[in-house]
């Protein structure tokens, strides 16, 4: 491998229509490129949300840790919807859903085993890894609950900065986080700072002790690259029951199609439980409609006929129906680590993994400036019609590399974009407009572009 050479590669992106966009990563030679607003033109304003500085959350009640921190950018369900006539809707599947699915905790399909976060604020690492593990189980038709088992320990340390970890967020190693952080970790291009990492390489330890940076960076990831994650967005404002029902339907479609979803909710509601979940019970049901979320868990199934009478009689939902939820408080809690939660209650930040590639087949090199994922945004000034932004990259190969993909975030619907390649930023050569096809958030090339560095 040749030494790094001075960058002569620039990617320019033009976006039109309404947008709140944002930076990313790049791949190559099988090279994926994510355009970043590191260098933007003067007419573009950049709002720095300082979102990589996450307040630490000591989400602890007794020995039950919590630790969910809201992401920097709040996704709105209305913005994730598609206009259809006079209504807005977006269904992530067209399956005719059964009345109940994965409703028997003794006979679950494609759900990994229950783990225990202890008193640390690491619920988000367990919920994140669960959606990745269950997706891989379903895609590979594997029902061994430990076949896909990734390290929450490596994720929490790689995304902390107590020891000056430049890849970490401003959070303690045992502090709170969210799925957006996990997505950044899964899609980085730097070995030793990305994931997923097998649990056997870095087993979970309930400890607040710091680690040497070399102990983190020396752990190599498994050969998986998470290339698509779906965020359903949050219901907000005065939404009606029809929109809530549609939202619940979408959650079910995601679970049915991809294995499970990660969600956040308020786990500390007074009179929320129908029993003491720390004792053995055949039926543990929880209802709380508070919108202050503090804990991340996974929805793995549902039962539309789950009776409202199963809930606390002084605090029960208005109708039948519940989701089966997998917690991260060990098998001694709840129903072997599970609980029923009313589907008519309040929850946010619904995520699922929807596509995973193998790193060695996807690309040889990944370049980018987005090690922290979504942290900044580019937005329009009044009257503006277009945004331009470009990024320069240093490549690691001295020979030709074939540019095969470019990725970027568009956080609002209805965006149009054009992508140009500047093969030599030190000359007046014309930009090359790339022939692209729309491929979710990663733009694939109709043809490969050989770039001599």
C-alpha cells in the first residue's frame, strides 16, 4: 500500500428543493464516497448543533441501568411520509400482517438472547446490536440465538472520549447514547474504530473504568457494513388516532420484514407495571404515556388481542393490543427478560437495520469526514433554490481507483441532487457529472469512474 498522497479528488454535490442535509463518508475501488460539508461555499449556512457533545446520563434505578439520550436531529414522522392524494402515508411493507407475531417468548423467531447491561447507562448499545443481530438472523434463516453476537463493550468504548479518543463523542464510556451513534460506528471506514465487533473479541464488563486507546483500536471489526438503516420518525403535535394506527402498522411491518426495531420510551412511569417485574411472573405488562423517554429496548413481536385488562387496573390503555418488548436487564427480570407494552402508548426513535453488506465485497477503501454521523446540517436561506457543497479526499492507493458510490444524508423529503467529480483540483479541468441511480441514501454509479491519484 502506497503512502498517502495529496488529495486531488473533490466531490461536489448540488441539492435542490427543501432540505436539511448533512455529511458523510466515501467509498472507493469499490470506493464509496460520502460528501461532507467540510468545505462549503459562502452562500451556504451551516448550523453546528454541537451534537457530538452528549450529556452523560446516569440512567440508574437500583441495579437497572437506562441511558437513552435523544439524537441531535429529531426525525418527524410527517416528514418520512409520502403524499398520496389527500393523505400522507408510508408503509415499509405490503405484507398482510397476522393478528399476532412472535408472541410466545418460548418460541421466538430470529431474536437473539437476552443480555444484561447492569447498572451502566448502555441500553442503547444493546438495543442497537439487537436490531443488527436479528436482521442477520432473519436474512440468513438462522435461529441460533447466539450465532450473531456483537460487542456492546467495544461500541460504548469506541464511542466515548474519556481517554482522548478522537472517534468518540463527548460522553463517558459508561454513559448514555442513541442509535444514531451506533449507525456512525457501523459505517465508519477506519479499522479499529468501527463495528460491529464480535462479542468474543471484547466481552461486556459492567465497569466504569477507562481503557487505553490502543485497547480499543486494536480490536478489528467483523466483515459487516451496515448500509441501510430505517428511522420511522416521531409522531408529534396533535396527531389523531388514524395517524397513530398507521404508525403502529408501520412498526409491525418493520418487525415482520427485518426482525425487530429499536425504540425509546419512558420506563420509569409511576404505576406503569401490573406487577413487580423483579419477581417471577407469567405476565408482565407496562403502560406509560409520558413523552419523556429514558430507555432503549427492542420490539420483537405483537399481539393485537392482548387484553387491556392485563395492565394495572389504575393505569391501563383504552383498548387491547400490545408489543412484545425485549429488555436488557437480564433473564431474571420480567418474563425471562421480556415484557408486554401497550401499542397505544408513547414511544419514539423507531429504528431498524434494513441492509447489510460485507466490507470486503462492498469496497476496498472508504473515505469520509463523518466519523460521528449526523452532527451538522446544511439548510437554505430564504429565497435560495440550491445548495452546493464539496469535499476533498486523500486516497491510500497510488494507482487508479474506481469510484463506485457516493453517500449523503438528506433529512427532509423531496430532494433532488446532482453529483460532480473534480479529477484534479489543481487544474481548470471541467467537472465530470456523474451518471447515477437513486439508491436510498447511497448513490450508486451507472458506471465506474477511474480516478488517478
